[in-house]
C-alpha cells in the first residue's frame, strides 16, 4: 500500500477510512473507543479490520488494523504492534529496521 509509515512511537496500527474504502469496504469488527494522539486530539474509530496480511521483504504477518475516520497524511500507519509481530528491532538513530526471515537477518535502511 502506498504511503505507509512505520512508527515505533505509535502503539497500534491504523488505516484511514479512505484507504479502507479503496479496499472495497471489507467487514469491520466493532470497537467503541476512540484513539488519542500524542497531542491529546482524538480520532473516531470506525472499527477493526481483522487479520490483515502485511508483507515486507517477502515476510508476511497477519494482524488487526484499526480504521479511523477521515483522511490522513498516509494510508497505513504501522505501530509497535506491527514491529512486535515482525519480531523486528528498530535503530532510530541510524533509521534502520532489522528482522529475521527464513534464517537470515533482513536489514532495511531509510
């Protein structure tokens, strides 16, 4: 998906409602809470898109992604839940992400 960001400071992964619509409006799981940003602003949560396959460098993980109302600066924001699912290690200073896949260490550099 174009315009994807990986952010280790974000606790959950989210997708914009516009990107969800572009996916054909797949069924969502009901979720009643709103999300609060670091600036204390809230985002209306439409639901949870379950079991989404996310592939990076041929490694696929399946995870739940929250769908938020309205446009965002990105289509998909992958947070700590994604990093944990990938078994990745982030080196923020050097802007590097490493994870194991098929017995090898995969290194992504921005």
